[in-house]
């Protein structure tokens, strides 16, 4: 007897999903819908050892999820067997500090929070609404990216702005990718055979969206992303940290509206804005071909990452483990080599051969005797979401 849970992760232009048995934690089905909204959407759906791939033109997430429901009914697994649906929800604001069963009140609050995560909360809400329509008789649960970082101390999350802005409007640092940072940091403890609460660690979640966390004795004490997922590291299309005065500068000098500046910093900046590509495989090809813009983009990316690692070592008062995860972190060995090579004097000693190995397994890539253990740990947000969903519906 299985207890399948459907996990939905709606990104700005994609829907990533899995069906996981809540008890055995076996993956029953998995899939990905990409390029939603650009007229050339693709879907890959794997179930029962078979993978179906197709192309469609989904205008929005609602259309994509409507198609997904029909696909489940046609090729499986059957939606009638699903016992719950877990939804990755990017921004929980101040009100949501833990996984929450979704009702109309929760949905209304999520809509209110959409301006804080304009690329993510709206498609997430669309996914919730479409899934509720398809599965009206099972519980739906929101797993918040911000929840893991609700433990940050005031000095870490407080902006130096007037109190009324902070207290009335909730303007503070929240941190994101919390589900991934939580899963990976706990997995690090397992790999090292250490109690989770007994050591300090830094986790680098490096994907198209990128973030870094500082975890002191099992408690998240800082994160690179802020009020929105735009802050922090250089990302695929997002600028990360810029001078806040840039908004006024571009408004006055270029005649851009605030919305246009926000769109530029979220969708046309980062690695893409500097090099014209977002995939690091393409970036490395350009660098190998002598493209100066691509080389600068890589150097800026590494510089920003090093700046955060160094500051988090200071905030933690020393670190025992540094971990790379997500698409770039798990697969781009040159990124890891560039970072650790610059940190050798601080006790980060890379094993070049171990770093070059491609594997889906969690692994140590530092040399024996390295004062700081360096790891690669593939993230598994869906498994973490399944565990959270199971706990929420069992409470």
C-alpha cells in the first residue's frame, strides 16, 4: 500500500514535479515543464520506467498544469491515489514560519506577498489553484523557502531603515531556498557522521537562482537573499547586490520606471546580462573561445561568492564545512576550483581529482587533513518537501 504525495515546484517559467511515496520515500513519478510563456514549452514525464517527452505552447502555468492533470490520467500515476499535494512557496513573509496547510485565508495572504517575490509567488499561486481544482478532496500544503531562515537573529535580518517601515511593512531580510539549505545541511551532518547541532557550516546553493547560508550549530544565522530573491550572489539573470541608488540613477538617466528597473535587474542582468548566456556550459565555451565578457562574468560571479564566504566565516567565528549544491554547485567543477583555490590560506584544501569527479552522490572533495571539509551534496528539495507535507497532514 503506497501513500503518494504530489510535489509541485512552480518556478518563474517552469513546473518541476515529483510523486513520492510518503512512507518508503520512493520516487514514483517525476517530470519537468519548461519554457512556459515563450511559445515553445517542453515537457518530460517519467513513470513506470518510461519517459514521455513532448512540446506544447503553454501561455501560463494554469495551462501547463491543466495539461499535466490530463497527462497523469492518461499515462499515470492516477491522481485519485494522491493523498496530499505539497507546494513549494517562495515567500512566506513574517506570517509563515513553518509548513502550513493551505486554505482560502492562506491563499489571500500569499497574494498579498506576491510583490515581494514577483517571479515566484504568482506562478506558485497559479499552481496551487490548478492543483486544488484537480484534487479538491486532499490537503494542500505550502512549504516556504523562507521558513528555514526564520531563526536569523535581528542583527542579521534588520535593515538600517526607519522602524515603521520594518514593523508596519515587513521590510527585512528573509532569505530563500530554505528547503534546499535545510536538506543539504542535514545531509552534510549525515555524510560527516556528526550531530547536526555540533558544528558550523556554510551552504552554497548555486543554480540559476543562487544563495548562500551561514549555519551555526544547526541554526541558520544569515543568508544572502533579502526582502526578495533578488539580493545577494550573482545569478543566471538576476544581478544580486547592487547599489540601491541605481534605481534612481536609471530612472533619471535612462527614463526607466521602477517596474522596468526591477525587470532589468531580475530578468536581464546577472550572468546573462554580462555574457548573453545563462548556462555555465555555454559560459565556459565562450571563455575557452577568448570571450572577454564571459571571462569577466565568471570573475564577478566568483568574487561575489568569495565575499560572502569570507564574511560568513567571520560571522560564524570559524567554519567546519563548506558545501556546494544545486545545478552549478553540483556540476561546475571550475567554479568550485576557482573558489576553493582562493581560500586555501584560510584552511580550505581542495582535492583536484575528487573535484573533477561527476557523481550524483554526496561526497567530500577536500584533501585529507583539510581544516575545513569541502563537500558536494546534491540537493533534493522534493524529498524535503514530501517529509514536510507528511508531517503537516499528520499533525
